């Protein structure tokens, strides 16, 4: 019987929860999780930088369809890395029906990330997706399953239809996922908005045997937890219960959104979960959002949880993909107790509140973001909508205002919106250069418990490892930690 982890390392995107971090956590018997968001772009930029260490090539060499892997290598690898000051290669944006080349890139990049996270141990590895990022979903899941991913985690929406996708891919049959299209219900007949992927169309040789990964839905309330278990298209293996103190996207407050004096959404009693109700559902569950300490882990276990999910703690570990300079600045502020996190109700084009760390040199500073020329060139958070010609088109409230309005969007919906796609790429050292402008500015997302990461810094140290986070969370130290972690693995 599979032993469930006490600690799930949060799937922080883009590229913060990379293969190195997930590998380090899973080696120690807990659940390491890679972010599946924009992995195709991350992969291309790693290849364009020359694939330092040869890790991407090692993953490509393990891909079950070698000809596909070779095509991608020839297309994007730049020996020695691209010239300083040159832009990264462009990749076409996702749509409901993507060109074969983009589907292959998604499959391969997700395979490589999971493959590398699984190297050197036999413990499960997870991958995290956002329901709001739907268009790359099917090839991304299939690529991760080709690499033997053990868990699929998904939030930022209600992922009712993911279990059926996992079941279909495990059987190598066509998987479907309905794309959310604004205005698609107009007219006499409902239009077809379904995305489909047939593994047989992409097989370049025998199809490998696949094992269906366990599925964990990330939800924010008892109601959503119950809905997932009752109405999902297949088996839900557990739940991650995420409070509004977690980093990244937060579920909006229930009812009409109100802002406090600082301009942040106000969460009330209706947004708190009922632990007795969660226990009564009978499914394993992990608590997330402010649970990154040994005391909070013990509290969660006493309340009947299987364990916790921790993100911010691991985001600042040595193994995470967050830029070293950003880690250094925010770790120093955490140690001084001066870290400042703001729940921005407007920043994300999704309309969900989004947490940002206030830090000089990032888009959290209004003047810096205002200097940036609006552009939408990655498009992961674009909204699909039914255009006047009855075709599916795409828009983003962070794109140029005139463009958004021309596509039927409201000008007021563009106020305060930020290009998270480019900012999150900048967070991990892959900022795009555009024309003669400076690099895209970063925008760091963390949980409200930013200052608590100082607990992982040992005396005289300014950095810490993922192993030290696990040691601290489990309340272990020294030889006892190594023994306990080895036994759990």
C-alpha cells in the first residue's frame, strides 16, 4: 500500500518548483512537486541558454519517441547559449487547436521535468497545474504520465474533469477537456469547445504502459471539497485545502468582494473551512496556506489531516528555481521581520486575488510596471471568447488596452492588471528582452507567512536547503532526521 506523504512541497510556478527541488524533496520520502505551468517556454529557454549541465538533453534521450525529441533539440538548442542581449526564441501561443509542433513541445517538456525529478530514487513525484491555464493541459498531462508522474495536483478553478483525462491517457485512448469560452452559450445551438488529444496520433513507436497517477484537487472550502468528491469525472484521491494566506492565486472571498483599508480582499467566516466537515468526507486531505512549521503540521494531524502542503518555505530553499538575488533580498527581510506581502485583487488577468512580495526592482513597484510597454506574447492566462464572427478568439486584460477593448473587453477590466506570464519567467532568470527596452521585470509571489521562513536559517547562515525544511517541519534534527527520512523513503 502506498504510504501517503506528511509533507507536499507546493507546486509553485513558473519554474520555482523545478525538477531539482522536487527531486530533493521526493528523495527524502515526502512529495516533491514540479510546476507544470508554462513548462514548454521554460524548456525552450533552457535550451536556448545552452542546456547548462546537459540535463535537458539527458531527459530528451529518455523520451520514448526519439525522433520527436530530436526535432525539438534541433529546433531550440543553441550551443554555448544565445548571445547576451538577444531575445529568447518565440513559441506560438496556445489555442483550442494547437499545431502539432506545439503539442509535441508540451509533451516533451513535461516529460523531461518529471523524468529529472524522478532520477536517483523510487519515490513518487507530483506535477501541479492551474485549471485557469487550460489550453496546454492535455499534452502536458500526457507528457508527465509518459515520465511516470505519481500525482497530479490542480487548483485555481474547479478541476472536475481531470480524473477522466487521467483514466483515458492511462488506457492510451482519446482524452477530452472542455475549454471555458466566454459567450459560447449564445445562439440556438451550443458550440463545440472541446479540446481533444489522441495519444495514437503522436506515437512514434510502441506505446509504453502507463499507470494512472493519483489526483489531488486543490480547493478552498468544504463546499468545493464535497463537490469534487461527488461530481468529478473519476476518482479523486485526496484534497489540498488551501486558505487565502497561501501564495500565488487565492480563491476570491465568498460573496461580494470587499477591500480593507490597505486595498486587500477581506476574507471572513464564510471563507473558513470546517475541519469536522472535512473529516466526514472520508478522503485524505492536506492543509495549505500558513502551515509551514512543525507546530502547524502537528495541529493539522491532530485535526485529522493527512499532512500539509508547504510552498513559501521551499520557494527560498537552495534547490528552488527562484533567482538567487531575489531569494537573498527576501530572505534578509524575513530574517529582519520586515517582509511585506500584499494580496492584490487586480494583478492577475484571471480575476483571482494574487499575492505579491513588495520589493524594489519588481513590478510590485507601480512606477516600474507603468514603464513597461503592454504586450501579450506568451498568452497562458488569455481568456477564450466567442467573437462576433462566431469563432473562438482570445484576449487578455493585461494586453494593450486598445487591443483588449477591440476584442469586446471592458477598459475598466484592464486597470491594475499585470502580465504574470512574463513576470514569472523573469522570477526564474528567463526574462525576455524586447526591442531596446530593459528586461521584463519580475514579480515574486509568496504566502503571508514570508517572515516565518527565517526559522529555517541556522545560526550564522543566510541560506537553507530543502532537506533542512523537511527536518524542521518534521521536528527532527541531526542523525534522527536522516534515519527517519531514510525509513520513510
